[in-house]
């Protein structure tokens, strides 16, 4: 049976206490009286040891030694049994006491390293941010300075370019003005030579086309070149004679935008609209002209022409009479009145009007053409063909018109009429 560790500890403490007891007693008891020295008596010599006794003593000694070893082993076993757990516990405590500082030190080292790493990371990040901010500011300053320098340089270049451009533009403007004046002067001469004729020879028409193209080019290249209402009127009349009716309408409207009371612009606009096959729009333009200028003979004449195109012959005749009242010496007015009278089958009055037109203007191809229609309406074939031949001689372009003119459908199939188209 093994002794409990705490009992062993108690015994050890008791033994230690008993071991120190004699010393304590020696310190507390009174000293003995001094002994009187005496002469010791000689001790008798021990008898000699026999071999058998020596053998026995040796055996006893060996037995004692063996027993002592067994006792020592038993004591060791008891000590191990009693103090083994305690020793193990003490060893464990010692190991823990040793390990705890090491672990604590490792933990503290790890915490210290983490804190240092964190601080280094924060400092590095802060330094990086501060560096980026400084670099960014420097870059911004440098970029701003460079941009400002470039802007200043660009502004100087732009100012120089603007100055050069203005000088060049002024030169182009002056050249454009000179070219415009030159073209308009030539147009004025051509228009004065043509007069009231609605048709011009091919070379003149070609030249008008060239001049109007030059004006369009000047207007597109130099839009700031000023055009007066008179300039637009000349341009519009040139477009009209060149049969560029869309451009003529635009030019007439531009002239009216500058001067809404321009009678010539209203007349030209109405005439062009009628040539484009828009008699209703042309009639409105003529009525606007009459509203603004009630005594304008051409306004009344244009109104009669539009009404005639709309086959309103009675109303057209009244408009022609007003026009003749304001301008009795216009061959065209008498010619158109004779044409309307033919449609109304007033042939004698029609021929009188046409003869009146020829007396005023003997070379009028239109008057001969209208007389031919009057004779054709009366089925006077020879008189009609003779007057058609005379009209074509004066204006060859009428031959093409005659091929499709419905006014001569009644005599178109006759051999005499067909001879008008035979080559000479």
C-alpha cells in the first residue's frame, strides 16, 4: 500500500523537526558540571574471531546489504508512488511556468510585430497619399502652366489668323463687290436690249445663264455681299429669260422682302408663276399688285392673262379692257384681247384688235400667230396657214409650239398645215 503524498510530506517535515530537536534542547538545557579527569583503565583485548564466525558475520553483512538494497528499492518505489504524481505535477507546473513566459513572449512578439506592420502600413499609405497629393499638385501646376502657355500661344495665333482672315475676307469682299457690279452692269445692258420680249436668241440666253451662275457663285462664296432690291430684280429677270423659273421666283421674293411695294417684282413673280403652270397663284400675285398699285396696266394685263388660262374669258376680257385703258399703245394688250375675243367667237372684233396690235408693232410674231388661230377657228385654212408661216418666219421657235398647240387641232390633219413642218 502506497503512502499518500501529503502524508509523506508530513512525515518528512516531522523528521526534519526531530532532527533539529537535540540541537534545540542543547541550546535550552543548563551546562553540566565539569568532569574530573580520571585515568582510564586498560580495556581487555577482544578474543580472536574464528573462521566460522567470520563466515557467519560476512553472511550477515551480505544479508544486511541485500536487505538494505531491497529496503532502498522499496523506499524508492514508495517514494515514486507517493511523490510520482506530485513530481509530475511539479514538472508540469515547471514546464508551464517555463512555457507560459515563452508563449506570452511569442504572443507579445506577434502583437508587437502586428502593431509595427500596421503602423508601417498606415505610415506607408499616408506617405503614398501625401506623395500622390504633392505629385498631383505639382502636375496640376505644371499642366496648368503648360496649358496656359499653349492657350496664350493659341490666342496669339488665332488673333493673327483672325487678322489675316479679316484682311483676306475684306479683299475677297471687295473683289466680290466688283464682280457683282460688273455682272449686274452687263445684265442691265442685255435686259435693256431685250425689252419686253419673253424670249431671247440662244446666244443671249447662254450668256444670261453664265452671268446668273456667276451671281450665284458670288452669293455663295461671299454671303455678306449686299444685294439691293434692284439687284435682285435684275437677277430675277435674267433667270426668267433663261427659263430658270425656280431661281427667278426666289430672286423676286428676295426683292419683295426688301421692298414689298415693288410693282416690277410683283409683275415678275406673277409672270413666272404663270409660266410654271400655276395660274391661280399667278392670279393672286396680280391681284396683290393691283391692290398696291390700282392703275398698274401690267397688273390688269397679268390678271386677264391668268383668267384666260383658267378659261374665264369674260372676266379676262374685262381685265384687258382696263389694261388698255391705262396703256392703249401696248401691242401685247391688243393681241391678248384679240385672242380672248376669238375664244368668245367674236371673230371680227378679234381681227380688229390683232390688226391694231400689228399697226403698233408690225414685227410681232405673236400677233400673226393669234390671227392664224382666229382664221383657223373660222375654218379659213389658207389664211390660217399663211399667217402661221409668217409667224414662224419671225420667230422660228413657234414651230415647235405649233406641234402641240390644241388651238389648231381643227386643221392639224390637213396637208396644207403639215407642209409647215416640211424641210425647205
